[in-house]
C-alpha cells in the first residue's frame, strides 16, 4: 500500500536498533550510531541522535543546519518502509565518501513511509548532495553537479 507524501515525517522505527529515518524534504535522522567516519576514515563526533544533511546545502556538513528550507529541497515520495540489513563485519557505521554519498554499513535500520519493499544491499549509499533522481539512494549525480564536502 502506498502512502501519501508527508507520511514519512512521523513514522517511527519500531526497533531499538541503530536507525536512519528519512525526513520529508529534510535530513536523515540517525539514532544510536556509535561510529561516524569522515572520508579519510577518521572518527567524527556523534551523539545519541544526529541530523545528517542530504540536500547538499548545509554549511555545517555532514550535519544539517536547516539550509534545506532555504534551498527548498524536495526529497520526493519514497515508496519504501524499513529495510534492515546486516554488515558482514558487524559494526554499524556511516562513512562520508569524499565529495559523494553516505556509505551505510552494518545493522542499521532504514525507516520511511510504508511497507512497499525498499531493499538495500549492504553496504548501501544514501545521497547527500540533494541531486539524486533515486532518493534516498545515490545515483552518481553528485559528480555531475560537482558536489563537494565543503
Ligand atoms: S550523493 Fe547525491 S547522487 Fe550521489
């Protein structure tokens, strides 16, 4: 069953796993993440709950600073619900790929609207430039628009 646009905002994951929630026209809300790595493999500070930019316009990348409102970011309707994936290595980690997407690896639940069957191999790649035609996933558009980490 498909749900309408706007149904994603208040949808909560049911488990206590590390999880990523897709906010309509806004950031990724990540809960319970222990390991956030920059593009050189360095550990970044993380908290119990963080908001990661996916519009590409934040001045505080990789974190959301509210710029998605200024640039009128549209995430589109995501025909998906939750996909639970398990990384072979076990650790739940989100890595920033240089001038590219978030690489998500490990037992991290991806939450959105309904149960129409989003599936994601592990690892999977979430757009953070805002230009993907296949949101929330990266489709390589970051190269065409010249997205940078800065
Ligand atoms: S990060 Fe947006 S298309 Fe790759």
